[in-house]
């Protein structure tokens, strides 16, 4: 099963639960006693909201957290290789006039995975 298919199933099931909960509540409003919705119907509506929020919220949270982690690792990778290119250029003589601080200072230390 592809990721897109899984996401579609999740979205459709969450939307169908929301529709089911709203329809059930609307129908319960017109059943005797008129104008009163029983607690069990409200409990089912709450469960529908919890499922839909969990299905949609968890997927979006996981996707945004993964994207943030990938972006952070990519920036770290770029800083590391930029540092190595600048250092190699200064050794080859192409980077003459570069100051030491131009290519050795970073916002945060590079994690090489050995710590």
C-alpha cells in the first residue's frame, strides 16, 4: 500500500466519522423526547471527534516533525561541507584572503554522530 493511499484512507475515514457523528446528533434531536439529545449520543459524537482529531492531527504532527528534522540535518550537512570546501580552497590558494573566522564559526557545533 502506498503512502498516498494510506493518507487518503485516513482522511476519508476521519471525515466519514465526523459526518456520522453530526448526522447521528441531528437525528437524535428529532427523536422523542423532542429537542433533547441523550448523553449516549453525545458520547458517540465525542468519540467521533476524538478519532478524527487523532487521525488527522497525529498524521500532520508526524509529517511536520519529520520535515523539521530533515531540514535541520540538511542544514547541518551544508554547513559541514561548506566548511570543508572553504578550507580546501584556502589550502589550494584559491581562497586567499579568507579569514579564519569566516569558515570556522557556526551557530551550533557539528554533530558527527560519535558523541
